[in-house]
C-alpha cells in the first residue's frame, strides 16, 4: 500500500516522471496513478517536479543560445517559430542537395 508520506518522498527528485515514482516505490505505474487519485495534492507535487525539469531544460537551451550555439538556436527556432520552419522547408525543397546534407548533419547526425 502506498501511503501519502511514501508517495511524497518518491515524488521528490522524480523529475515529474511517473515511472521514476513507481520504480522508487517498487510498484506499477497504475498503482502510482491510483495513489495520485487518492491523494490529489500529490498530483500538484508531481506537476511541480516536472515544471522544475522543464525550467532547467529551458535554461540550458537559453544558455546555449547565449553562448552562440548555432545548432541549438536553429533547433529552437525550428521547434518554436513557424516562419523559420517554413523557410527551412522551402530551402530543402528547392533542390539544393548540399543544403539538404547540411540540414541532415545538423539535425540528425549529432553524435
């Protein structure tokens, strides 16, 4: 049985990922969802953990862009700016094989 205290302890540091909570408690994800229904205020704690992770990710992206990381800046614009995406798509469709190869290298071949 999952107590509220155990659930709260498992949520802390879980990054808001239910699987992490379940693994910490050694139960199924469904058991965690059932416990979250039983203790609704714990759902807020789980959401807060996820928000912390999202904030860290945004900061890392922002820091990379501040450091003039062109690949990160292009990725960011490609995921958030429709006009930029359309421009990239037009350039790729235009038949410029070199641009297509460069795009693929920047986008997919990050090793």
